[in-house]
């Protein structure tokens, strides 16, 4: 429906994407990305991704898709599940594992990009 551009998908969901150079310097541990539920924003940090992954376009797409899963989970999967479906309850560790699996499958199978 929105092609393979993650920015277009997020816009259709009324979510935001911010790509910044670095995370906040006072955050206690390094992060590649974060889901900010209060503003429905995915924030990607380019420099840590560049340091950790040689394929920058794929790293950005994977990090974005990973945070998309957290956004979907936080919003009871409203964007992808019919409202009558039972909503899975995941522990923090289970959600992290599911987010990683979702990101890998989503980016590879749908060839998602950050074109904009």
C-alpha cells in the first residue's frame, strides 16, 4: 500500500522518524534507536549505527523496524491486527527478541528502505 519506504509507512500511521547523529550524551548506555511513545516517534542514532554496522542503509532500516515493533506492541498492535484478535502479552526480554525477529523478517522480506 505504501511501497517499501519506511518513512511513508510511518507517515501513514501518523508516526514520526528522526535521524540524529548521536544519542543524548547523559544516557547511561549506548543505543542505536529508541521508540518514544508519548510522541509516537522513532529516533535513530546514525553514528552508533555506523560504528556497529558496515551496511548503513540496512542498519538504519533494521533499527527502524525494530523500534516499529516496540511501537506496535505499545499500541496493542492496532496497526496490524484486527481489533477482535487476542493481544499477546510479552515480557521485556520476549519483546526484545520479537522486535529483533520482526525487524530481520520485515526488512529482508519486504526490502524496506529509508528513501526519504
